C-alpha cells in the first residue's frame, strides 16, 4: 500500500510539473499569411518550444488586419509583408510598427509564353509586366539586368515603361493587372511575375493550375539574391516600436533566420521562397 501511494504521488507530481512547465511557457502570438509565412512559422515553433516559448500563429487572408491587430496589441508580431509596404501603411494609418528582421524574399521570374528561351526573344516581342508601380519596377529592373532595356538614371524602384531610355529590340511592354498575368501567358512572348502574384490569382478564383503553374526553377531568369529589389522587398517580422528588444521576439527572429528554417525554405519552396541574407 505504501509503495502504491508513493507511485501515485510521483505520478501526480509529474503531471503537475508538466502542467506548470506548460503554463510557464512564454506565448508569442504572431499574425501571418497562410502561405508561406504561417508554414515557415510552424517550422520555427518547433525550435522555440524547447527554449520555453509557445509560438501561436493567427492566419489572415488580407494585408490590413494583421497590422491593425499588431498595433492594437492583439498580436506580439506579424510576418507577411515587406518594409516598403509597412512604411506606406504606417504613413496612411498612423501606426508605429517597425521591422526587426528580414526573413525571406520571393523572387520575380521571367516566364515563357510564346517564346521558350530568352535567346529566342525577337524584335518587337510582347512582354507582360504588372501594372502597379512597385511590381512593374521590379519587372523592368529584371529586364535591365538581363540586358534587354536600359532605364533612365535614378528610376530604380519607381520605374515604369516611360522610364525606358534604351530598348534595342523594341520590346512591347504591356502593363497588365497582376491577377491577369498568368492568364495572359499564351498571348505574350514572356511575362514577369512572382509567387505572391500567383497567390493573388488563386485567391481571385482563377484556375492557376490549369495553366501548369509557375515555379521559379522553371523561370527563364530570376532576380538575384543581391539585387536591389530582392533586398528591398524581403518579407519581414514586424513589431510595435519600442518592443524590438523583447527576448521572445529576438528569439523568434533568431529561429527564423537560423539554418534549420533556411533549409526548410530551400527544400519546400524550390527557389520560390529564398532566405534573406
């Protein structure tokens, strides 16, 4: 009987100890887009758990609520946007959110339409690019990097087709709504887009997979990791200003930038999501 009581007490202590340990874990509540951000965070959660952190992920399907929820102290951080978007959001909404780390970028690629190789691109070829300023500039910079056009000095990340000063092949640059780019592929020679725009297409209910899908590894060319666009538009972890040094948030960024998560991104996304430097 004495042995039974001893075993029972030991078992109870083990259960209570586990409960106390679980309750002592520091929660980190992070808002994220479902793909790839929430997926990457789940990988980080496994790293953080043994360190005493309970990473909880709240998924959002839009790009406004995760910032408003963070500003309103409903979240500890969010992970879905790049810094230029965050800067514009702060100006427009009066929020005070800051980046504490760049985690990955999603490279723009040149994809084959009627023309299957860049070497075969003919004079007067039709090139589809996004019609919004940010993404059009990235597309044009990629064309410039590949030697097809030259932009006027200083155009940079605000460039539009009006900033093209040299176009030896007389390429016809067609500005197309982002959600229509993939659908336009059969009608153009090449199109320049990215995984994020592909997700926009899927959210709009367009049969993206019916066109065979787009993979960065199949692109005719893609943004380099050290390109201005890639470094500028890296996706970040955002927090409230003044809370950058919270230990749990520093631990989150360390996990996301660590080798295990980098390896996960490289393996799962096959070049469509690339770890930031």
